[in-house]
């Protein structure tokens, strides 16, 4: 009990500290991702005659450093589905664990039914929207592809806000600017598997030339209704000997702005 007239200057044992948002001025440690750290670049997915494929390079960048050069950014889920991820790699690993748990639950039902790409992409979309609504998003863009036996091919896009849509071809990251024009011009529904692979390699070559977070070693995953496969990494051909790229423009001064470009 306080004496009459004396102000209370301490901390009451019955008061609790108000929660603060995580960040620079929070008294609590940061407990979730505030910005992407280890990230992957473009993922490309497209349908072809008889199946669907997804392709990505094997680089995970640590900020601007090309740190991890042998990383698989694709994952097989269930018997008919394949996902490729751009963005924060640890968030991709987290989603992968959730999908493994979902796949185990599906197996334990033993009802003869198995989930396919439509179910998994819908689940990912709900998880992403739920995390976005909590202001704690998973910093990824996903391409979810698959084909369930004799069913139609499925290709879906899901981003960190829970945006979900289906398409015949899609590219994430810088590929949405660099690769999508090529896909719009050259994709057609009756592409063979070899033609589809050549098209995604062409797109990823352009990304490698123009995106400083891209890499020349890539993997291609395919789903044809019976098998889901992820290829071994292979290196794309590239050429940096163009005449204009080799000019020593900094050594010649014409006092023009174009000297350094």
C-alpha cells in the first residue's frame, strides 16, 4: 500500500509488457524471416504434348554472393506432382516439410485415392495466404506442375501473397520479364518433350546473360502421368566473346556519356 499522496514510480507486478512487432525496436528477438537471405532465381514451367515440365538453375545466392552452386530447387511431392521454387530457400524447405506431412497423412488413409497437383497447389496457396495474413509471409514464388495418370496436365503459380492461377506456361522472378516474351512467341500446345526442353534452355540462357542471380547449371523435371523425374544438373552453353562486349571503352575518352556503356 502506498502512503497517501506519494506517486507510484515502480513497475506493478500485475502489469504486462505490451507485445511489439518484430524488428529494430522490439525487445524480443526476431523469430521469423523479415527479408529473404538465401534466394533462388527464375523457375520456368510449361506444358508439352503428353506432360508438363519445370526447369531451374542450381544456384542459391547469399545476398549478392553466388554462394551455393549445387542446390536443387525442385521437389517431388506424392506420386504425380513436382514443385519448383524461387525466393528464400529456407522457406521452400519449410513448405517441403509441410507437404511431406500432408503426403504421409494421405498415405495413412489407405483409401486408394492419392492427391495430385491440383490438391497440392491449392494447399500451398492456402498456406501462403494464411502466412501473408499474419504479416509473416513465406518469401517464395512456386511453380507446381503434374499430371495424374490419364488426367489433364496441371501447371499452377503461387506467390508469397497467396496469389494462385493456372496457365500453360509460366516464369517466376526475373524470368517473368526476360523469359515470358519468348514463351509467348514460341510455346504451342503440341510441343514435343525435346522441343519443350530446348525452349526452357533458351529462356534460362537469356536469364543467365541478363540476371546477375542466375547460373548456367540447370535441372529439368518432367511429369508425364506415370513418372516424375528430376534430371541431373547440366551446364548450358554460353558465349561472352561478342565484339561489343570486349571493347575497352574506359580507355578511350570522347567526353561523352556513352563512354562507359
